[in-house]
């Protein structure tokens, strides 16, 4: 099947690596025949990388609508800022093209709902490339927990703080503006985590959070901005099945970063990417967990995302990383943001059915003002 990329930025190279893995293993895959970026030079440089890794130089566009019109594409991977996800997806569906979207599914839950409805309306596939639940290691982790390796889950602790020294995450100012990114790092990075939480232990019922913007100005040598997305979020939540969580995301740390996830069940502790330690002291390392629970899954998460896209199109198979699961993950993030705004715990369901949207309204407002400007 013929594939196009819309956006040739930071993450696009990891997708080419994923396609390269599938090529090398001679698995069914896509041919990357066209790429698009509004910055011509970026697209040109990226085409050179594609040629080197995949053997063929793709056609280059700076207007994705023209690419959709001229190329006979089966699918595209959308790799651009969050504010554009829903419009680009709709244009692709209307052109008869299936879509793999990057996380977060949309800039905010209402747009995610619209995208899923649009995919249905045009009878096209919409998958999500969410690496936190894809690839052998993550699939083994989810399957092992669901099969009870640590018993029933009681507590998740997830701490992630980074030191940006008042610069930009991944060198991209847009990530700190809610009108482009939906929120601060709690959306951009946080949605990886909430997708993982719900994948391993089912729906999250209720969330309470405090958020802040501690850094009032961020800059690099070219650009200075006043961020509107939160740089610090401290959140607690409760799963529908009773498990609890304590989850933290911050780009405002100085001096030393933190990172780590601990998942506790009544029989032991799971450290994703590392090991399981059971109460009798026995440990199980990741390679053994992969052999046991995910021998059928390709290692590279982005390679896996294209296996999922292929199987959804060719075999009508429901992907692990579906748009619906992506919407649920986004709902948890926005429940935290809503909670921090109104000062009360918030049910995820009230976000998904648009009963509570005080925070989301501020995103719409900023999107409108950025459009006007
Ligand atoms: N681990 C992950 O899964 C992961 C990691 C990073 C980013 N992402 C996601 O991937 C997406 C892209 O992030 P990034 O870090 O690559 O961003 P980026 O800013 O580095 O790249 C975006 C690219 O899109 C181009 N672009 C903007 N508007 C366009 C348009 N209308 N048509 C064509 N091109 C356009 C820009 O010029 C830029 O090159 C986001 O949704 C982000 O959250 C996912």
C-alpha cells in the first residue's frame, strides 16, 4: 500500500526507522511514496533520509491537499501540531485515504469525538500511533498485568520531570501553547501515560489535579514566548476497578530530572522496561516477559504502529492503539485539567460526553485568537 507523511519534523524519523524494520524483516508494509511539509527545505532533507533508509526518494509537497489530490495514496501518517489533527484527518478521509494519527488523537476531546465520527462517515480507518502501548515490551507489560502477574492492581506511581532551563521541549515552542498543543506537557507527554494506565488496568473513573505555569517566559536564540500551557501538573486518580494512581508531569524542574513508573499489585511490583519483583523476592526480567507474553509482536513501537495500520485496512482488525482508546486517554488528561480549573474532582465520563468543558473552552478561545492573528 502507498503511504504519505504529512509533517517531517522531530518524530518523523522514528517512523521511517519503523518502516525500515518492517522492510528488513520482509513483513507486509507500506511504501512511503510521498511526503509533505510546509517547510520545503525540511521536506527535501527528509526525502534524502527516506531514500537512504528505505531505498526510494518520495515525491515532495508543501501543500498536503495537493499531495492528496495528485498521489494515489492508500494511507497517510499525520505528524504535525495538535491543532491541525482534526482538519487534516477530515481532508484525508474525504479524499478516500486512511489515517494514522500521532498522539494525542486531537487537540482536545471534542475534536477527537469529531474525528472518530468523520472516519465512520467516510468509512475510513483511523488508528493512533501511541508508542506507550505498542512494541513487544509494552504489549508484554500490558498482557502480563492483565493476566495477573502482580495480582490485582492497587497503585500506580508515575513521576516525570524534565529540566529545560527555560527553553523548549524538543526545540518546539508550539508545545507550550494551549492553542496549538491543547495544554502543556500534561497533554503532550501526559497522554502517553494515561493511554498506558488505561491499557493495563481499564478505565479511570475520577481525577483530581493541581496545575501551574511556573516559568512565565521560555526562549531559544530565535524565539521568546509566554507559555499558556501548564508546565507542572500533580494529579491523583481512581480506576473504575478501585486501583489508585499518583501521576506527575513537569517541564519546570531545575538541576535534576526524575523519571520512573512503579505499578503495585497484591502479589508484587512491575517496573516497566525493567522487571517484575514478586513478594517472595523472585524477579522476572523484561526479555523473559516478552518471550512469555508478546513473542508475536515486533519490538519497535512505530514498526508495530504500521503493522496495526496495515491490519486495520487489509483485515479489518481492531488495533491495540485505536482512536477510541486514544480518546479515552485524552479524556483523562482533560479531566485533570478541568479539575485544576474548577477545584473539584472530575469524572472522565463527564469530559468525554462534554458535560464539563471549562478548561476545553479556554483551548477553543486560544485557537480562535491564534487563527485571527
Ligand atoms: N513518541 C511519540 O509518539 C511522539 C514524539 C514526538 C511527537 N509526537 C507527535 O507527533 C506530532 C508531531 O510532532 P513533532 O515533534 O514531530 O513536531 P515538529 O514541530 O517537530 O514537526 C511538525 C512538522 O509539521 C510541519 N507542518 C506544520 N503544519 C503543516 C501543514 N499544514 N502541512 C504540512 N506540514 C506541516 C512543520 O513544518 C514541522 O516540520 C505531534 O502530534 C506530536 O505530539 C509523538
